[in-house]
C-alpha cells in the first residue's frame, strides 16, 4: 500500500465516549520549509486532547505531518493551523497543540495553541 | 506454584481504610499485539489510586498485564479497559491509569484515563 | 556510643514555632523483609512536614528506620505506620510520608500517605 | 545584508488573533557587561507571551539582544527593561521575561518579570 | 579590596519598584559546622523573593553566607535565621529561603521557610 | 502484507564491500519467556558488526526477534544463539551481540558475545 | 542570497596545515526518504576528521545534506556516500562519518564509516 | 519453596563453552553492617566475567548477597571475598567484582578487584 | 583594580615540576564574532595540559579569552591560535585545546588541537 | 569522641595484599581558602589507588581534608600535596589524586596528579 503525504486526517470512533480521558501524541520528526529563506525547519509537534465522538487515526496523522515537508510554514501559523485541522476533523472536547522548533540564530521557539479550555 | 496469565485481579483488605492515601504502581513491561498489523506493541502502564476498601494485589496485577501478551489491543481502548477492570475489582476512591506506548512510525502515544475525579 | 535499631523517635523543640515552614527528609537506605516470601525489600522513605511544637531528631529517625531491617512489612502498611509513628512523636501541623519501593516482578510501587491536609 | 546590533524591535501581524495562544522564545546566548567591574556577564533570556495584535520578529529580537553586548547592565534592571521594550513593541496580552545568569562568586541569579498577569 | 566574612547585608534600590517581579539566588557553596559534632556541614541555599523597596546586593550576600563557615548551625534554625536577616535587610514583598543539606548518616534534609505568603 | 514471527534472517548485498565499516542495530523491545518459571523476560538486543559480503535486512531481523516471544530462553544462551544465527546468515567480518536484560530479583544481567575478534 | 540544496561541497584552505588537529561537525537535522516505502527517514550525521590541505565549508555542507531531503537513501549506503563525497572534496588525513538514524519498527540503526585509519 | 540467605553459590553448565563471552551482573541492593559501628552499609555489587566451564546461577547469587545482611564487612575485604567465592564456585576465565558503596561522612568508596587479568 | 581584555598571558612557576600531572581548564563563556557575517559566536574552550616549567595563571587566561569578544575568528583558526599562544607562554610538556562551538544553521562544530603528543 | 581537623593520615593493613585491586574514594565536600583573595574555594577530591601493604582509613582521610578548611591552597599545589601525603602514609602501588574545583570567574579547573604510573 503506497503512502503519500496528505492533508486529509482520518478518525475512528472513540471506544470509550462516556469518559473524559486524555490522549497525548508526540511527533518529533516534523519538518517544513522557512517561508523567508526557503531552508528546512525542524521541530516536534505534540497533540494533547480529550476526545469527543472521534479519535485521531495515527497513520493518517503521520501522513498529514509529512504533507508540510515541502511547504513554507511560519512557526506561529503552522501550530495554529494543525490545531484547526485536528479540531475540524475530530471535534475534541479540548485540545492543545505544541510546536517546539529547533535553534535558529541561537534562538529556539515554542508555540502552544489551545482549543476548548 | 506455576504462574499463568489471567484476567482475574486479586485484592486485599486496605490496611489503613480511615485515611485517603495514594498508591502508584509502575509496570514498564506491558506488551500486546497491534489489532491492525498483528505485530507486538510495547509500553508502560502506570496506575495511581486512592484505595477504597481493598488494595490491588501486585502479583495478580502482573499476571493480569501478562494476559494481554497475545491479545490485539488498541492504545485508547486497552488503557480504558485496564481502568475499568481495576475499578471493578478494587472500587478505589479515585484512580488514574496511564498507558505510555513506544514510538511507531516516528510517533509515540500516551493515554490517560481517570475514574472518580 | 553504641547505636541500636529502635522504634523510639526522639524530637527537639521547634526553633521557629511562630512560622509555618517545611522540612523534607529523604532516606534512600530503607530495607525490610517481604512478609510473604521473607526476602529483603528496598526503598526510599521521604518525609515532608510542617513542624508543630517539635521537630524530628535525625539520628533517632535513622535508628527508627533501621528497626525495620529484620521485620516483615507490606508497602502500603509500613508507609502508613511510619506516618502514624512520626505524627504521634512530633504532632506536626501537616506531614506526608512517601515510600518508593524497588522493582519486584517488573513492577515498582510508591505509597504516599498524608496527615493534616 | 549586513546585520547590526539594534535596539529596534520589529513585529509582524499575529496570524491567529482570535485565539489566546502562547509563544516561548529561548535565547541562551545573551551577554552584557557588569556595570561595576566592566567584565562580561552571560545568561539565557526566555520570553513567554500571549500575543496581542502583533508577534515579535525573531531576527530583530536577536539583533536587539546583541545590542547589550558592549553595554553595562544589572541583572534586575536588564530583565525588566527587556520586558518593557517587548511590551511597548508588541502589546502582548501577557508576557514573562526570565533572565537566568551564570555563576559569579559561587552564586547564580535568575530574574523573572511579568506583564499583564 | 580585602573581603571578610560579615553578617551585614547590603541592599540597593529596586530599579523597577512599580512591578512585582521575582529574583532567585542560588548559592551551592554554603558550609557551616554541626553544633553537636563540630564537623563541617554542606548545602545549597536558595533565595526566591519579590523585592520591596530594596534588592539584596549579591557580593554582600556571599560574605554573609561565608560568615557561617566557622559557626555551629542546625539546619532548621539556620534556614529560618537567613530568612529573618534577609527580610530585615530588604523588606521583600515575599520571600522563600531553602536550605538543601548534604547526606549525613544516609539521610539528606531540606528546610523551606517562607515570609509574606 | 501480513507479518509473521520467523527465524529466517534475510540479508542484502553490502553496498560498500571494499571498506570495513560498522553497523550498530539497537532493539529495545526483545521479550521471551523464562524457561524455569514460564514468565516473560524483557531486554534490549544490540548488534554491532562489520559487514562482510552481506548486510542484515532490518525488517527480517525484527521478525526474527519476534520469534522468541513465546519461546523459553536463558539469557546466556539466547544471546549466543542470536550471534550464531546472524553470523551464519551474513558472514560478518566481526560481530558483537549484547543482551541487556531487565531487573529480576533485584539483579540485572547483561551478556556480551563476540565473533571474529 | 537564495540558498538551494546542492551536492557541491565547498572547502577552504586549512589555516594550520602543519598540525594534525581534529574537526567534529554534528548535524542532527538530516532527513531523506526510505527507498522502499518512500516515507521520510531522520537521523544525525557526525563528521570527525583531521584536515589535509583543505577544510569543509560549513554552509555548503548544510546545503549538501539538504540535497538528500527528497532522495531515496539506504542507511548503510548514504553514510558511505557522504564519506566518499567529503573525502573527494577535502582529501582529509583521516575521517569518520557516523549516521545515527531514528527508530523504525522498534529498532534504531547507526552506521560508522572510516577513511584513512 | 522458602528462600534463605546462604553462602552456597550454585552454578550451571556454560551453554557456549567454545566462545569467550562476557556476563555482567548488577546487584544494587547489597547491604551489610559496618564492623566498627554496627550500623548498616549499602552498595551496588557488579560482577563482570568470562565464564569457564560453568556460569553463576542468579537466584543463588541473590541468596549469597543476602547472607551479608547481618554480617560485619569492610568494603575492601568484602569485595575481595565475593570475588574469591565466585572464582572458587565457577572457575571463570577472568572476573571483575566492583563494590560501589554509599556516602558515609561525605565520602563514597568503590573497590574493584580482578582475577585472571 | 580595573580589568581589561588582553592578549598577554601570565604564568606562574610550576609548584611540582618533578611530576607529570594534568591541568584541565574549562571556559564555557567564550564569545567572538563571525568573520563572514559579523554576528556573535559562542562556545566553550577547554585546555588540558601537562605543565612544563610554568602554569597558566587563570585570571590572565580569562582576560585573554575576553580579548576575542570584538574580534572576528574562524572556529578552526581560533582554536589553533589559542593553542599557539598558550604553548608560547607556558611551554607545556603537552597540551590540548578544544573549542566546542554552538549550533549555527542546525550544525555544531568542535575543533581539537594538540601540541606535544 | 571529639573529632578535630588533622593532617595525620591513618592506615590499616591491606586485607588482600596478594592481589592488585583498586580503591576509589570520592570526597565532594573539600573546601579551602584562596591564597590570593582569602575567599573560600570548593571542590571534589577523588583518590584512585592500588593499595600496597596498607589502605587509607576513611575517617582519618575525612579529618585530613577538613584540615584544609582554613588554609590557603592553590589548586595545582594542593592536589599534588594530597597525593604526596597519601603516598607517604600508605605507600600505594600506584595512585591518582584528582581535584575538581568549582567555577571561579566563569572558569572551572581540574588537576590530576599520578604516582607510580
């Protein structure tokens, strides 16, 4: 089954919908391109959420992150866009997305966006 | 005394029932099978609880975790099922079960389910 | 001056009774015997308290912990008993005793008991 | 494009103004001069903020920190001045600036200043 | 300029009196004598405070800590005395002093005293 | 493509046969059964080798390790057997296999077997 | 000055050719594609060399590593190819290239290739 | 099967006698009594050996270490005695025993004894 | 006594000239300017030497490193120049100078130069 | 039994004189005075030796180190003097003394002196 980068996020039915529980997904292999210089950026994306009716399917989330590989993306914007896309796909009770980006010019940057708090 | 994997959880009488205290059990040798690919998954199960009338007997908990060794189990489901089984067996005042699963496809996943909070 | 294991805890007068301050005592050399198998158990006992009229004398606390060396002791029970003995000896404003016990059967256990919270 | 140290901070329009999210910038290469002895001081400056209408542009922040390289600066004062300058430039909803300075005379010092809390 | 151990603490005017900010001073080279055995004790003194009208001058604080080098000092007492002396000298809005003392007899001790909370 | 545990190791042609270089493979998810008690054992298998005409194919090595999941295996024996099987399959110039097994009865064990040194 | 991924490595004249000294370059942001699945791989490339007449220019080495971003590359092959390209470009007295690749299928791999030893 | 502390070390036949391989056993729960003060000492015993005709059986080694629990033992002597007893029981090709003992009086001690080097 | 950056290194007479012993000096606060971009570089300079007739005076070495603060310096060159200057000043039996420079463009660099080996 | 700082080192008879084994003593609570400024210095003294006819008695070594508390001592000199005193007292087969001293002026220093190598 060939895999392709894709912005489509798949979900599956929450197996325990009657309970508020947390899921934390850590993806340390995020890479995109700097929109200003065109050079690669690297970082770790962490998603922390309380699922609503549906959970995020991990393989599709991997392909989703892959889809940023050749795209330009500002740190502040991409972290919020990932949050928006995940919220739209899975309608979580609440969700936090953290983008922790590698040192550039001696400075590292982290962006933390929340939905439903 | 031969040991066997078993879903039966044993408990013993809480020796200090008049006080709300916490017990934290950390089991870093949990393994089950992925229901999709059939391949082994690995993780750490942590149980944090305030005991009610009974405490969880550790040897039976070890055999209980062993019982997942050849079973298919989704991360989100198995963490909640362990919580349900422990709550049914020991009726704790409150309990958290955390499943912290190893990297698959460059992504690691943690599931945190709570009862009685 | 010969030292002997002893269950008697000595205390001294709190030198600053007008202020609520914390004292944290960490004893990583606790050992007792498993009441089921008779084999040695090992762990770290941590005491965190706000003193009342009296403070716990450290040398007597060391001899007190030593007194468990050849005694059978369940994790849940011994942590609560240490708390009870310290509370009786020193009447703290509040106190937490934590017993953090080494891996047995691939599982480690921590017990956290509080008084006065 | 030649770079110069500069006290002018540039900002850009917050790409997600409708959501309160956090940005954390860590700059471990801050250096200034001790106003008393004239000798170099070293530290890490961390900025944690919820952006208002505008975000801090990272390259200009790097040049801003560089501008302290040959200036005398007391720890307590410089941390607050950086906060003041960033607040004036970007009008954040809230912001914390932390200056964590290296050991001098066997003692290390951290200064934490907050705006909007 | 010869330096001498001294109980006199110097202060300087708070450069940003209109804002509640924190200063954390970490001094890992504290040593005094045990009042019972006369032998050296070692520990780390940490001061965390919100300055009032005046800040603690670091060089004088170093000489102040040095003044305990040949003095007998109980852990519980010396931590509270340092807090009292700093409060008297600088009238902070609030202050915490922590004394974290090295292992003696297999046991380590930490004392945490607060003013103004 | 369904995966199955298998003792068959696949290899591929060494892409740089003219140079002595090292390959280090670290597999922290090894599990077998204790031949005495029947209970699960866990450990990390590390293979360090200089390839001869052929290199070890990683996916088949994963399936090979999986084949021990329901087998009894003594630490000393299984480490040497893995070395023998890898040597037979790939004829390396030299190879070290290390089995680093988890704590049992308060004791951890590591076995290091070498070929061609 | 726009940057582009490029296989051309630039060098500069060794400023101290009369002395055998070592240079260690660590590049933790290497990424290529798996030639079998097409999915991204990630790793750290470390180069350790004693320069001959010329040293490796770091900016061009960054662009060189970038050139693998959309290329298929086996771990064993790419590590040796990087060594070959660097040796051809800079004629070092001796050089080691290490590729330390992230976990795939629960297994991580490191390849260490040497020239001139 | 009741367990008792015992100085008798059991061994089993080396399953791979034709190869020189290493076995490392780490036992962090060693405790004995100080022959001078009678108070408990604690440490980690590590055994590193190349087996001869026989290997050390781990359960009996655990009971062997337990046998020191109520015995007086100087660090230098006990490390060498453990080496002597293991050499006599298993006739290793070579063996190192390390005793790494906890801080006493602000000083920690390690003893490393070798046989067959 | 005002301090100034200075290229003059002071030395003092080796107090134990009859014995070959090592001195290791670690200076994590080195900063210079990039000769290409003019921007600040940061790193740690470590000196490891066996003294000959004279030892390096530490205060003068601090002022010596300070003298690079506003100078352009390539990593490879500055590490060798520091070695040359120290060798000329102190005539050590042997000496290693290591420059460990911070990440630039996702890549960190270390230079290790030796004299007398 | 009152303890006093003392330059007299006591020894005891080597319990296993027929074997060359190592003893490592780590003392992280060394403090003396800087001979230039008179201010306290702090460091860790490590002694690594193969005993000859006699071993170093630890309690007397503690009192010996204490004897430097109010003495001026240069790093290079004191490390060698401790080695000389220990060699004279215990006539070891070989011995290394390491003095690892805390940061002063942003620079830390280690001195390593050997006898009998």
